[in-house]
């Protein structure tokens, strides 16, 4: 659970005890750069990747009793490598494939870019669906659901108990799963505007212009999440919420207890009072 200045994570160890790890967010996480529109999208994406990798490692260590750490240069290289593989698989590969199809089938640049976006979206959906069938990942998705339910319950002013929190939605408008869908849609719009180009420029543009897509997508998600009381905005955000069906699952009461513990600890540090 991440606040403005603190982060808290809760884990259930092999004995059943809930263990809490927390830290004060400093440096780039709380800098003025993180508040600049558009630029903040890139910073928060990096924030999510780095902190996510770090705390997944801590979780694994708690379960195995080992003390392996990924931090510093090793952490940076791990995140960069993972990000590079994702860009290559979901952005560069579809662009190269469609470039060949355009030549073979004489497809226009406009429809080629639409096809590229569709291929990209289908690949991402299939990938997320497939890994969700793995028992360990499905368990992560259950904890993801517990996180959303806890935040939704808090924002609704509900008592944070497993019984009460269980009543709330698995979906949340600021979730990163919906962000993926927005990135794909925005990439289709931007790359279609660029029109026809050579294979080299096409592949390069998918990498070089991705930061612009991410920044615009983040601002769009932020805007829609803050205006869900408007029926039109709520309709625009509905596909984002639907995507979360892939990455959330109904959590157990024990998982909700872990999520609530993490939230309460973060809230107490942020505000100096008990949630």
C-alpha cells in the first residue's frame, strides 16, 4: 500500500504470522518532478516497477527464509531488462509483423496501424490470461483483488474488517491493468497519425515514442478516475475496469486481513493516527 510519503507491505509468513515491511518514500518519489503533469506518468511507472520488484523479492525471501536481495544496480538492471523484453514483445514485434503484412496484402498504413494495435491488445490479453492460470500468479491476483477491495472500502468510509471489505468491488479506476489498455489505445492513435514509414523508422518509433504514449495515458487515467461521477466519463472508463477482470480474483478472508494490515500501517504513518 503506497501513500504520498510512505509505503507499507504486509506478508503472511509460513507460520501464519503477518509481517510488515515499510519505508519512507524519498528522492524521486517525493520530488517536484513527480508532480509535473505528463512527466509524472513516467516517474510513477518507474516507481511501480522498482518498488514492485523489490517487494516481490521480499515476499519470496519471507516464504523461503532466504536473504537474497535485489537492490541498487542489480535492481535497475532487472527492471530495465524486464521493460525491454516487454517493449520488444508487445510493441516492436507487432509493428514488424504488420509491416510485412502491409507489403504482402497491400494494406494501407491506416488499417495497418489499426491491425497492429489489435494484435498488440490481443497478445497482452492472452499473456495476462495465460499467466493467471498459473497457481502462484493466480494467488498474486487474489492479493491484487484484496488490495482493491480494501482501498474501495476505505474510500467509501467503511469499517476496515475482512467481513466489511469483502463486500466491495474487485475493481478500481486507478489500477495499472486499465492503464495498459489506455496505452494500447493511445499508441494506435499516435502511430496512425504518423502514417506510412520504413521498417526501421516504424520499429524505432514504437520505442522512442512510447514515453509520450505513457505520459498521455497516465493523465487520461488520472482524469477519468477523478470524474467518475460524470456518466460520460464513467462510460469511457468502463473498458479499463473490465480489463481488471484478468488481474484480480476474489480473495480469501486471510488475504483481506493482510491487505487491511498493510493499509492501516501505511495510513498510520501518513497521518500519525490509527485508521
